C-alpha cells in the first residue's frame, strides 16, 4: 500500500508554511514596533520633564530666595538693627580739641594786635597758658615775609599755637600775586605749628577787600577767621576800642573752639575780668625788621 501526497496537497502545505512564516515575521515586526513606541513615549516624557525643570529653574531669579526661607519683619520691628545717621556736629565733635592750659600762644601782626593782645591776655590768665604778643605798627604781609622777625619770635618763644593778625594795611592794594606769595612765605615759616589767621575788620573808607579772599585761599577756610561781619566800636574808624576788641576776640575764641569750623580747635574758657597787659615787643612804623 503506497502512501503519498498529491500535488494539490503539496501546494496547500507550501501555502500554509509561507502563511505561518509570514505570521511569525509579522509578530516579530509588531513586537519591534511596540518596543520603539515605548521608547519614543519614554523620550517624550523625559523631554517633558526636562522642559518643566528648565522652566522651573528659569522662573527662579539668581538672587531670589523662597519666601518661606526668610522671616520678614516690619521695618519698625527691626529698628534696633538699623544704623542711625548721626548729626554732622556730633560726628565731628569726636575730633580732638586741644586744651589751652600749658599751651604757648604767640600773637603777631599789625596795630590790631593792640586790642587783640589785651583780651587774649585775659584768656591766658583765665585758662593758664603762656601768652606772647609782638606788634609792628603799620606792617603788611610783605613786611613780615621779607624779614626774619617771625622766625626770630618762633625760635625765641617756641609757640605751640600761633595767631596771625595781618591784612588791614594790605587793604586797597591790587598787587595780589605778590601779597599771595608773601602770605605763603609767612605760612612756610609757621610750618607745622597749629595756627589761625585773623582777617581785618571792615573799613568804610576802603571798599576793596579782595585781600581777604587772597588770604583765605592760602590758609584755607578752616584756618582763617573772617572778621568782615564783626561789629566792633572803633576809636578812629579803624582801630577797635578796648570793649570792641574784647568782643572781637570773644568771637574769634568761640570759632577756635568749633572743630567743624577750625582745623586746629582749642578750648578756652571765657574770662569775666580784664588784666594788665604789655606786649613782648612793640615796633613803630619806621621799623624795618630783622634782616
């Protein structure tokens, strides 16, 4: 008995084989596609997460802090932490103010030293400092600059504080360059010794007071006492009376004790008395100075 398959059966088996094989390939393809789809979905999710993270980071400014991390208080609750701005006067008052006791004060200048010296001598007795005065009647800044008198007096008395009263006899002159140079020569002679320069009183006869500005430019405002606004009784329209000079000196000393106004502040108590006074040296208008 012979077993065999017909041609039609063979053809049917071949078709079934190819169908099965095609199904296997189709299943494999479906699986591969499924994996790719899953990866693609994961990539989308990852990119979404990255985008969200980037947006979150961009929303936070570099110096910004989460509000919950700082316990904010109203301004009035932290006033003790703020630094109060101190008034200028209270800050500058910390500057050292020299005590006049045991100082050696030298006053030099023109005829105005007569009145000034008498009242400064009262302050010397009241406050216990050594006081010397030298007057040269009719002298100008150029007279003192072109002689050795100031250097001589400094070497003689060794002052710790110098008061200069010059400018009255320079009023009305217009050679400001030469006067300015003379003023600088005087200041160079004073050197590092603390000093003040007392400017001239107003004089009705002479309106040109440019010398006041020339002196101030050399000394600086903090070492120059401008006497232009001082109201003082006069003997002859120029020189103050004893009372007028006392008022003038009181104003000078008040200014000298203000650290915000004076570069070399010095403290002096105001005397309620007058003293007998004599200059250390007096020179007339014919005096030509030490050479």
